[in-house]
C-alpha cells in the first residue's frame, strides 16, 4: 500500500529545509541562510502516531524569475505539488505576508490541493501569536505557528498533518535495492536517472554542481523495487570553497553508505581521472558493490580497440577493485541502460552470497596445497580454518597461528581463489584475520 505524501512549499529562505529536518528527525536537506540552497526535491519517510508518510522538501519558489536555476526549481516544485496529498505552505512570521507569498499561494490554488499554512520563526508563542493571524487571509486551512529553529510546535504540526489522513497506512517492506549514482560534477548522473525514468526527475543542466542534495527516486522494474540516489558531484577538496559545497560532498559520502549498490559515472570524454579513483575508493572502503558506467560513450570516436584500451586504463588505476563491473553507456541516447539493471542485480546477488563453511575449507586446503605460504624469517604461516560471518559485503574470518605472518600478497591470492571458485562479481569481499589462541 502506498504512503501519503506531504510536500513543503514556499518562497526562498523561509526555513523549509530546517522544518524538513525537524519533521523527519534527522538532517537530510542542506540548510544555510542563503536563498536557493535546496534545489531538488528531497524525500524522507516520517512516522507519527502509527502514521507513515513521505515528506518532500523543495527549493524556494520564485515564479516570476527568468534565471535558469530558479526556473528549474519551480518545475521541480510543481512536480512535488502535483504528487502530494497535503501541502505545507511555509511562510515567515517575522517578515509577514509578502508579495512573493501571494504569488506562491496563487499557484497552489490552481492545483486545488489541501494546503496547511505553516507560519515559521514564531520563537515565542505568547509574544508572537498575533503574527500568525495575518496568514488567515490566504484562505487555506487554519495556519499553525512553529519555530523550526527552536523546535517549537513541531509535535502539534505533526498532529495537524496526520489529521488529514483517513487511516494509517502500513509501512511498505523495505525490499528495494538502493542504488547510489555518484561521480564528479557534470558527468551525467541526473541525466542517466532521468533517461531511466523517462521523465525530468532531477534538474539537468551543464552547470557543474547543479545537484547539491542526495535525491531518492523510487522505481520498479520486472517486479523489483529500486531506489536511485542521485548525489551531488564530488569535487576535489581544494575546489570545495563554499561551505555549501562541502556539505554536498558529505551528502554524497552518506549516500554511498546508505546504498546497496553504487554506480560510479565516468565521463568518457575526460577519461578516468584522479578524482574518479578517489570516489571509487570511498565506495570500496565502505564495502559497496560498484558498477563503473562510462557515460557519453556515443561522443567518442572508436575503432576495434577503443573499448579495450579504456577498460585497461580503468583496471590500471582501479587495481584495488578488480571486481567492479564496467559498462559503456549514453544517458543521452539510452544506450545499454537496460543492461545496467542486469549488472545491479548481479552485484546485489553476489554481495548477499553465502558459502558453506565446509566448502570454504575444502577450497582453502586446495589453495594452500597448490601454493603454500612462504616462511618469514624462519616462521611459517599456518591457516587453520575459514568461515563466512556476514554479507554486504561478504566477510570471512581466517584463523591463523600469527596474523602478522599473513602478507598482503597471500591474502590477495586467497581472495582470487575464492573469486575463481564462487564469483562474487561486482562486490568487494573482506577478510578478518584472527590468531587461533
């Protein structure tokens, strides 16, 4: 059963993202005292009094602006309004009713949606109660005063929200595969997701850094649910000059942590860069299955060795993650995007793969027999036992006589033997080494 959807709408800098964070219970939207900070729709699941609903944050509306980004924000907010069951129309109690508020209200009336005016920045209810009265003139539901910054009136607002729902809706099973789409700025992350969905879901432009928040998109294909997480482009640290840009980098790293599978987008025209390797390293260190999607492949002049050469360049620079699957795509034309779902499924299945202990130890004995570990200063490594203790990523414990005797090269040899036998394509595998005693 689907969940109710509540959208937060309002002009810039009235505290929408701060309110979103308070209602959702954790910091998701970027908040900064700069108009236009939140650009894409942001989603969060909220539970209150056994009611579960999806809360959507949106960028500040400037309906009459002719600038590129405000126009895009307006388009995205319109999608949120159209989707929502309830609109939280956020206004600034300190500034009072403005002409821009009236413009936003006029837009909301066209949609004939259920609208609840939320008068923010009411820091003292006894002193500022009269500031709420002005907003009765909007003609929507009875306004409610809150202070998102001071966390005042949030519980009352949640009560008012769920009053609009006839019956509680049960939480859906969390059986969706979460896919984080990551990469440096302007490599086509949003374009790829938009092409998959067949609609303009995330803002797309050729301005690097357009997507600043991690944006969740729900999608279903062949009975399998997916959540695509579109992230801000990760820049080199010496280019992160704004605090806002820094928060976007943190957001992308957190998106990788949330994900079940990561898709690293590389611009074919740039080749694999140092920054690409660093982003890949984040996913590798977090133990995330990774697919490397080389985008804009349609723009490359090719011969019969072009794909091989590009793949070899990736293998050389990402030698620490030979498990990563590669695919050459075009977000513009849709080339091979259907195949991308096959790779996601392979990575997801392999990161959840479990091998029986008996089978693992038979393989271990055979590997040691074929290639015994070398002695180190007269001391010989002995490996007694191996067992798999977890998945996502697959993790194995090796019991040895002395963990310091297990060299990196022999650990890599054992990993290769396991991969040769069982696959684990697309996912890293981890080893934990313990002394037997």
